[in-house]
């Protein structure tokens, strides 16, 4: 079986409120609906959601501080 790793090309939006709750779209390539998509925001890992083979989305968690 040949595996083509996914990669990220763009994250939209690049900034959001420290309160979290922003829908973040991750644009890239070679995504597949594994049922185990995750997004990392610093040390926080949240559930990701498959849109198609070039996009996934997740909701940003609250941040301890802006940055």
C-alpha cells in the first residue's frame, strides 16, 4: 500500500479571540476521512472535521493568553 502524507498549505483565519470558538479551516492536500482528525493549538489538541481531500476544519479552544 502506498501512502501519500497530508500537508498543510494555509490556515484560515490566522488569528482569533483568546476566548476560542473560532472555526479554523486548514487547507492542504491528501486529507482523508480517517475519523481521527485532530488540530493542535499550542499544547491543546481538539477534534478536527473532514471537509474534503483538501480541507478540514476545527474549532479553536480558549487560550491562556494572547500571542
